[in-house]
C-alpha cells in the first residue's frame, strides 16, 4: 500500500482498501500512505485514502509532520483542499478542533502556513489563511526561531505570498528571536521588491475584513469578487510604492479590460460612489448596490485586525441600516431597444441630479471614510451613492 500511494497505482490501492487493509499502515519512518500521497501530489490516492477513513492526525518520525504539512510544503493545493475538507467532517474536528488542526506544528514548531510561505507556495498560503491559519504565529526551531510566515516569505522572496499574508493582517513590525523584522530579512537575501513592500515606512495595504460576520458568510461568487477587488487595490498600492525605483510590477491586463468596458455600460448600472465600475454587490436587506471595490473600501475603512474578537461592523452608506448579507447582483435581461433608448435618455438626466443629491444629502460618515481610503486611488476625491432602481422610477 505504501508503494501504491507513492507511485499512483490507483487500481492496486483500491483493491487493497477493499480488502480491509489498514489505511494507516506505517513504513520505517512512521509515514502513512496518506502522507506519501500528499507528498507526491497524488490527489486520486489522497481521495481514496480519505474515503477509506485514513487518519489525518498522524505524525512521522522524520520531521514530526502530518499529511497537511507535506501537502503545504510541496505545494499540492488540491491535496491540501481535500485533507482540509475531510478534516472538517471527521472526528478530528470534534475532538481536536478544526482550527487547531489547521495550525498544527511539526517537530520544529512550524505550521503548514510556515512551510508554504517558505517554499513560495502562494496557492497553499491562500487556502490555509482562508481556513483559519494564524498569520502571525511564530516558529520554534524551524528557520530562525521566532519567525512568522511573513519572515519566511521574505526569505523565500515570494511577492505573491507576501501579498497574501499582508492582506490577511500580517504584522510588518513583528520581530523574530534575533530582533529582525521581515523587511530586514528581505534585504539580507537581496529581495528588493519584497523589501519595498515590507518597508515599515511604506503605506499599509488593505486587510481582508475577516472578523465581520457578513464577510465570513459570503457565498463563493461574492467572495471571489471582493477578493479580486482587494488584490487590485493593493496592487495599485504596490505600483505607487515601487514607482520610480529599480523594481516594477509586470503589467496586468485585467484592470485595463475593466476600464475599457465601462464606457459600453449604461449609466444606470454604474456604481454611483466611484462612477467607474459596474455595480456587482447588493446589500441585504435594503437592496442598495455598489461595485466590489467600493464595498471592500467600506468594509476595510477601519483596517480591522484579524486578532480582534469583535469590531464595529459598517452600515449601508445610503440608508444607514445594518448590513445583514452581501450578495452578487443578479442582472435582468434587457428590454427591447426602443424602450432602452428612452430609459437611457431619462437616466442620464436623473443621474446628474442624483449625483448632486448624494453629495449633499447623503454626506454620511461612511462616504467620507470611503473617499479617504488612500489605497483606492480612483476613489479619492469622489463621494456619491447609488440607490435602487425603484428610486429612479419614483422620480
């Protein structure tokens, strides 16, 4: 079974498992078939072993690591997802605790997040953070004692890992046992672009507002939109930091495509906070709509700390009601062209009036906060609001 797991002999493994063979049989290093399958990225074997009840909470004698450590270390994110998904509904979650399992330490005090950050596995870093990995946990004897995932990402020189860790609230000023901050580690290993982002004097990035209840309850589609908005906003910050220096970021076509398509969209579909992006997020239960970028700016205005148990949640900037949930806007089919032309003519006049009213009448503290978020360069200097389509009809 050990050989079948490591060499992807699916049929042999299936026959062995159906023959009541113990799925947790050990080799000389006390490694299980699940560890070896995760180590080699054999997702089919991982799934078969998990279905057969393989124990995810077993340690080897080489480094004191589990299957989760090996999946993160070697960057096999599909195996990592399968193990985490299985652990959520296994006896491990009930007896040990799922979050405790995500932050399990090996023989040298390293969590799976430490290993993924050191090995430049940005996909695994994102998955682990999304499942409750502690972004500021310190190592024991792994690497330099007291190193955080950000120290290890700085040592490895992975910009993607550093972006992900900073976006989840990693502390740029946390020191290891030698008194070094991640910025100093990046400089020592000559990762100049990483050092620029880790420089304590540079502007702080937006942080994913994970403590907010409605953020933790996002559906996958809404979460993907907001995460992309977070990445785009922080990427703009990176450009301003690296501008004029010896380091630059590769051009990205995504933002350009969004800007080019905005002119083809009806004004009634534009977010009336920035007047540049299409409304993609709806606030429930009031029904007001914003683009993903402005929604994220609203949630990240107070720079929430992931270690804080509770923070004051933002309210809808239009009606000041509590935000119960964020969902993706459902686009309705367009009416015939003649009706649409007449609507566009009327909407253009209404939108001009609406912009002035929103500036004067809806000048709430939330809008003032949005216009002050420096990470959104295009949002600075603009404050307005979008009301539901029913409001337009009433006018």
